[in-house]
C-alpha cells in the first residue's frame, strides 16, 4: 500500500511541476509570432504617396494648407483599417545642434502602443532643380558625335516650309542632350574637312551620326569632292554619293536622310551658279543626280565597284544599277498611310516625342536591298507594308565579320519632313537611358517619418 | 520468500533502468528541441541572406546602373545560441528546355560546434559571377559585396 | 505477502504510466514552442519572398511582354526600380479565382479575370505562368505554398441611379480603409451608335470632385433612351493615389463579342462570338468596331489606330472563323470593342491591355483556407501609376513536423 501511496505522491509532485512550468512557458500571441513587416509597409506607403511627387510638394506647404488634410485622407485610404499611423515631417538643418526639427504631425491615434515600426523618406523641395539627365550616346566609348548639316552655301529640296538651317536648329535642340558633342557643319568647306577625317572641334569622328537636313539634296563641297565626285562620262555627281557611301563605311557613320529620295540632288550655291543649275522647280545651286545617287551610295557602303551604268534606249538616258528603287505607297489606297511601329510608339512615351501616328510614304525602300547590300535593319520606325520599308535604320555588316560598318537611316516619306520622326528614330535605335537626378541644397530637404502600429486582433 | 524474489527480480532492474532511462529520455527531448531550434534559426538566417543577395543582384542588374559596387551589412544574428556560423557558395548554370539560361547560387551554411548545415538557393541571371569567399557571422566586418562592371557582369562575394 | 506484491506491481505500473504521460506532455510543450519558432521563421520567409517577387523583374527581365517561360520569377517593371510592377507580367499570371474558359475554335483554355459583364481579361494558358512553375522558379516547390493577391487600393463603385433624361450615375470612391474625400474624378463617357453597318462611339470627358463621403453624381442629359448603350471609365486621384472604375450598360447581353489574348508578344487578340463560348438563344452575326486607347496625363483617352481589321463581323458556329486584331504597342491601355447585333441591340466590351489599365485584381496561387498556419505580409505597389496593394499568404507544406 505504501508503494502506491508513494507513487501517488510522485505523480502529484510531477503534476505540480508541470503546472508551474506551463504557467511560465507562455506562448506568444500569433501576431507576435507572425507579424506584418510594418517597416516595409511604411516605406512602400510613402513611396506610393510620392509616386508623382505629391508627398514632396505637400510637405513643403504651410502647415495650415488644405493639402495636408488631403494627405491625411490619402494615408487613411491607403492603409488597412487596423493599422494606426503617425506621420511626422521634419525640417532638415545643418546650422546647429538640432538636425531634424519637427514641423507637422498627422496621426489617427493618440498612441501607437508599445510596438510600432517606422520608415523614413527624404524629400527635396520642388524649388530644387529636378533634372532628367540622359545617358550620352558614346559615353561608354566609341563615338558620341552628332553632326548636323547646317551649310549656309547649300539649298534643300522637299523641305518646303522650312529651311535646312531651321531644321538643323530644331534637331540640335532635340538631340544634343543625348550626344557627347553636337556640331553644326556650317558650310560645305567644313563638310569637306569632316569627310577628310579631320575633326572640327576635337570630336571623335568614328561612329558619328550625320543628319542631312537638306531633304532630297545633299551639300557637296567644292574642290576635291566636286572634282572626284563628278562622273563626267555620265554627267552625274553619283560618284560623290559613292564616295559618301565609302566614307560612311570607313568611319562607321550613321547617315540620316530625313525625307524623300535620299541623295537625289547635290547642292553648292558657290559651285553651281549657272542658269540651268536648278532642280527644275526653281531652286538654284543644285544639280540633279536622280536615283543613281542612292544606288551609288549603297555601292560605296557595301564596298562594291562604282560604275554600273547602262544606257536606257527607250528613255535615252544613262541609268545606274536598278535605277529607281523606291516605292510610292500612296498609289494603293490601302497602303496610303503608314503607321509608327510598336517600338517607335513605345519610345514616344519614353523620350516624350510625339509625332503623328500616320504618315504618307512615297519613297519607301524595298526590303531586297538588305540582302543585296548586306544591310541589317536594327530599328523599324514605321511599319513595313508589303515588302516596302517606309522608315528604318539599316546597318551595314561585312560578311566576314560581325561588326557593323556604316549605317543609313532613311525616312522615305513625302514632303514636308517631321523632324520628330528623325529624332525618335535615332533615339529608338541607340536607346540612351534617362536618369532622374536631384539636387539638394540647404533648406530644401525634409525628412518624413511614417510610424505604423496594429490594433485589434490577436 | 517468494514476494521478496519478485520484488528484487522486477523492481531492482526497473529502478536501475530508470536511472539510465530518465536522463537519456530527457536528453533526447531537449536535444531534439535544441537541434530543431538551431536548425530553424540557421535556415532563417540563410534564407534571409539569400534574399538579400538576390535583391542586391537585381538592383545592380538594372540598366540604369552602369558600374559600381554595393556593400550590404546583413541584419542576421552574429551567433545562434552562442555558436557562430559560416557560409560558402557555388555558382552553377542551368539551361531549361527552351534554351533559356540562368544561374543558381547554392549557399551552404554550417553552425559551428554542432554540425548542423543548411542550404539555400538563389536564382540569378546569366551575368552573375561568384568570387570564392566565406561568410563568417561573428566577424566585425562581415558583409555582402556586389560589384557591377562596365561589361554588365555582376560579381557577388562575402566580405569581411 | 501477496498484497505487498500487488502493491508493488500496481505502484510500478502506475508510476511508469504516469512518467510516460508526463514525458509526452512536456514533449507537447516543446513541440508547440518549436512550431511557434517555425511560424516565426515562416513570417520572415514570407517577407523575404514577397520582396524577391516584387523587387526583381525576373529572368529575362521583359518576360511579361514575350511568350517565353521565365527562368527566374519576378514582377518588377524592368523600366523602374523599387516597388513598381509590370502590368504585363501580372497579366501572364494564371488566375486562381475565375473559372477557366474554353474556346473550342482554338481548342485552348484561357485564364479568366472577369470583373462584371463586359470587362474581360482572358489569357491563353499557353501564355500564362501557372502556380507550379512559379513555385519551382522561386525555389519553394514542395516546401511552401503561397497565394499572391494584388488588389487596387482605390476602388470606384459605379452604379446607375436613373436610366435616362437625364442619365444619373453614382460614383463612390473608397480606399482600403476609408473613403477618398475631395478626390478628383476624371471620366470618359462613351455612347454607342448602332445606326451604321458597324457600331461607332463618341466620347465626352469631364472632371468632378467627390464629397466628404467619397461620393459624386454624374448626369448626362443627352441620354434619352433606356436602350442606349454606353460605357463610363472613371479615374479618381488624390495625393498620388489613382484608382480606375468602369461601368457599362448594354442592350444585348445574350450575344456579344469576347476578346481572348492569344499572343502577348505580337499583341494579337482574338475576337470571338459569345455563342461559341457560352451558347445562348437567337444567335446572330455580330458587327464590331475595335479601338485601343491609352490613358494620357490629363486623364483623357488617346486613341491608337489598330489597322484595317479593327472593323469586321464575327459569326457563330462551325465554319465561321474568329477574327483578330493586333495591338501595336506594349504601353498599357484599354481595348474597347463596340458591337452591334441589330439596329437596337448592341453594347461595348472592354479588355485591359496590361492589368492596371482597368485596375483588375490578380489572385495567383493556391487557396490558403484550411492551412494550419498562414503568414501574410503586405506591400503598397504601383502598377503603371495605379496604386495597388500586394499581399502574400505563405504556409509550410511540411505539416506538423518539427523534426526532419
């Protein structure tokens, strides 16, 4: 009997030990075990309220401004109902002992309790300059020069309503932030200098972009290029266009034609002074090259031999290669309007350049030139139509290696040019990034702290 | 006397057995619990470190970052129940059926003096590189270093 | 003497039994403590996993706008940093709440996110990422289960109060916790015209402000008939928060067109006849006019041309093929399709291109109900300027085990 009683005593003692240990071994509340990450919630709430710099603007307003109540409404609407908050704005100063001076506080509870978490957010005043700094093309090496033909001694065609100089200025304003250096080529003599490989302002010639603002015409320097570029046998300056193509390949330039049939005329008001030196539409200082200009240019770009002329007996004229190669999409009502490509549409938003969706392409290039001249289309600015390419960047590649050697950006649209398309096309191809930068200065920063706690539940 | 024999034959061995059994049972219970606790703590630290490394990688991988280095001091405990822990990693390439490839960083953590190990995996992109290094939790300068180069590759390593 | 032996036997038995019971009771306490530690670790894992999903664009970073299956799972918009998500990556998540829709003419199933009549987002299964793939890519396959819910912070409830002369529409703007008072509500009101061979629409715009209860009333005196079909798209904004709401009234709910997302990379959307999907009475050929609109900064809708196939007719049954339209951009917008069954029956269907264009919610993953312990975490995120809240519910798949 005693044994049983002893065992009962043992059981009583162990039970008491278990009860006492259970009393102390208190399990935490589920909310403590599995808490919300209030710090991250606070940070993301502040970021959401500052999506369009609304928070940054409000915290700099006077403390009795109605915007503060709007901020409180937005804060209450953003957070779940069981979350209590205290948002405090501090002035940031560096003139004495106190670094952060509280300015205003918004809260929906007297106290956030024992446990709360906070996140902080530094904002700059809108008085401070906000800049969007674009990545410079060529800043990672190789190029970064933009040449814009602004020759005072040449005339343009199919740029009716503008002058080459006004187009050049507009292009300068649009594109110069994206290049390491932008140079206006002021006359044909400077153009000759560049074609000779001599920099005008210590810029890098290699990999440059050259925009011909003269429409269907291209300025021709007198002297060497006028001499060498004149094919007297065929009475044509197509040889100059061929030399241009060679230079484009040699220096890996991107030659930009902003409208119409590229290289259809050459222009130099000092060189072509005769009564017949005009384009038959009243623009003097020009010589007609015709379709031979583009064909010769492409031959030069692809390092083919110059001189594939043939006599057309029916027309009684010399013709070069395939002669007229562009397509007039305006002939077919179904194809009359060409549209911006999806890539171009995307970059409209990115770079903030909004040309019209629809355009008329009367000088679209055929897609077979890609295989004939070893071209690779790297960007379509306008959608292709039935094998015709109204606007694209064509980069030349040598079959023997994978590097690009020269490029042509041709917009085969009818007059007058929309240089927003030119800018959009160049940016869509090079895709420079846009970086947002902020400048902070004394008295222009405020520190926002959002403290969050939980109520209710277990 | 027969009852005395029963008493000694049954109860004494039971008594002796209890002398060994109770401490063994208690030790087994406590070891299981302690091991479980340490293992969980190590897994938690490993998972958190892996998450930090992945976030650092993707932050640097963004196109707006050209080149640079980021050092992050991870908010993991120095000790787990008074034991430090160390970590090593290996990087391997994975190619799926559609020929899309990525890299996986296998990080193995070991709790010193216990033999408890755990492994966590971090999925990274093709441009990730790993520099052989060891994570020592109780080092004063322990950190995670991520460096992006101009060619776009990102080198990850443990620092300190 | 026998009594003493029995006494010994009983006491020993009772003692051993008591010891076993107490050992198991103490073990129970230890197991519960270990389980709570596991739950604590689950909460941290939940927070880390949510950040991994939201702060990484995935691999490749533009997988949301292509057809590839990603090799790394992430929802961040590759153009941005921080908690900004890609509207197209979210569109490619296979919804776990809507019943999938089968379209026999393509022999495919479609993930279904439908918000009321006429607002569809039906994404082909072949384009969508399913839960098991996402689990595997996150490295939690077999260890954790999850449900990711992304819901708009600002909700606009729009209801018709009076049907004509004038048409009165009530708009209530609420946040997660409270109404959004003094919010600017910019609306676009489309009325459908069924007079021609193909339907057309005209739009009017306006801006009003909500009162202290977050409500406002819109009146349209030009609506004089009850059977005039219209659609109202409203944007509410206050202090950086933007919400979207919409409401349609149609005169033909039995027969209409249904858009199916066929190829996100190419922007191809199938226009199907509803009879082929849901059946119904008195089917007829339906003429439609599709247009794509982008939200401009001043909250007007800017039209993007769709090409010649935007206007066509679609018929039902075998031998009648579906139609296609191609959306030429990967900027989020709304595909608005006005349809006409007869001179008096028609309506308008809307489909978001990019989940945020119509502030559609996203529910992705398994159902957490019935799970032993679920940890949740919340982040405020932005999807193409629309404020959303992302909630991740995470649970362990390893059951009650404490010891591996």
